[in-house]
């Protein structure tokens, strides 16, 4: 039985960026995440078995320089999702799509196909309006310098996809950016649509997410600030658009039997062996072209970028990590993504030690494993 990410049952946990070399850890250690297909397949099967709700990839075409060219090797999100949906039974798998580089009619067809592969309720769409100027240059596409224009384009792009999924007749679409004739597309997604996630941190991004998304994906500097962010996003969606949205944040985990062991490993991979060239290049791009991080956050987050791409750090014992996740849920979030240095190996320990604690505290619903899997 599928675990629909839209079922409203408990706090959702996902795995973020396993299709990218290094994951979220900007490190030079030899055991850093490879992002190979075999490692991703192993991870997905573990995640499916232990009850992780979804997998969320990053779409990337060029790396972040440094000694490792962080994110220089990336599995294509659509092909990746197809393979994982065909190889798992219950977990949801998103595809991350940059609107500027992908035609909406081609994507509508691809994602409807993914929905078929997953048997319905398991494929999802993560919409990215664009921020990384060097990738626009790689694609030979001009990036609008006005942040609003990127979201205006993304809105029209999404309108085309949504119309394609919802309309049975042949139709035309005429807008500012797309002038399309005699549109038809079969198959449709089983439920007429897919779950939609969008990262909204700027004012324009939050408005787009409040208007269109099922889940708003947002970075937070700390849990206390996050509580006001989550409340504001839900209120905006309700007041402006009459919609309910879930709010999801992102974190990275180092979970060990003792705090000393966790601290030692963080020091090893994110201090002694950080890829500082890639960290500084990435932070420079974020400051120039994205609004996910404020200038104040960027000024104080160099170490946090090394350990987990600026996401919320959760280091310590199983109790410490469970405490962190419980605080995020209590702050009004509906879920969060996790990243590990070794996704597959560390997820097994996390599932063994942290997930039962979350179930005992009522943060997570117990995993229901079908009889044939027991």
C-alpha cells in the first residue's frame, strides 16, 4: 500500500539531495557520498522499508568548484525517479524541475509517466524558478535579473502543466511567455495532478508557493525563527488564496551513540576536511543570485555550509536528534528533509535508534509494513 505524502498522517520525513555527489556535505573525505546509481538504489530501498516518506533530488548541471567540484556528478532527477519508483513500493519520489530549462508540455508527459510507474500517489513535482546564473549561461538562456520575472515565468509554466493534466479536450494556450497550439497529452496522472513542492524563501517565492504548492520548502536559521516562518506561510496561503499548505524545512544529521563521537565526526568532515573552495563559491552564488539566505545568515554560516549546505544541523545522540526533530514539529512544521554524509549507512542507524523515539513521542505514525514484507 502506498504511503501518500498528502495523507495528513504525522510528521513527514524525507531524504534530500542523494542524487548529487557529496549530498549536502561539502567535504573532501574519501568516504563522502558518491551519488552513484547503485548507492541511490540501496538508499531508496532502505528508506522505503523503514518508513521514510519521500525522496527529494536536486537538479544540477555544473558543479561548485573547489577540490571536489561539489555536485559535479548528478543523476538526472526524472530518470532517477523512474528507476526508484520502479524499484520501491510505498515511498514518494519527487522530481526537481527548473522551469527555465524544461518545456512544460514535455514535463507534463514525463511526470504523468512517472505517476504510472509508481502506481499513483507516489510521484511528485518540485518546481524551481531558477537562481544559479552560471547554469543559465551553460544552457545559453538569459536569467532575468528581476526576481519577480522568474516567478512570473514559473507561474505561467505551471499553469500550462496544470491545464495539460486537467483538460481532456484539445486546447490552445496564449500567455506572456508561452504561445502553444492544439495541446493534448495522455496519459494524465491518476488523480489528475501530482503533489507539488516549492522552495519559497524570498517574498516572491513564498507567494508562489502559497498559491500553488502542497508543501513549501524553506530553510530556517533556527527553530524559533522557523516557527514564525511556518506560521506566516500558512497564514499567507489561507488568507490570500484560501488554501492549506504544509511547511517543510531541511536539516543534516550526524547521529552517534555519544555526543563526543558525533562532535568528532563533524570536526573530521566539516572542519579539518571541508572543501572550503566549494563552500565559498557556493555561498557567493547564494548571495548574488538567490534569496534563500539573508546577508546576515551568510555572514555567520560558513561552517554550516560545509557540514550541510546551510541546512539546520542536528548533531548528537539518538535522543538529541529526536529532540531536534520534535522541536521542529512543535514549531508548526509538517515535515523536514534529512541528509547524511553516508546516506545509506547512517540512515540504517537513524531508523533503528531515532524513528522509534519519534513514534513513542507521537511525532511520527508507526510504519505499517505489509504482511508479505514482514
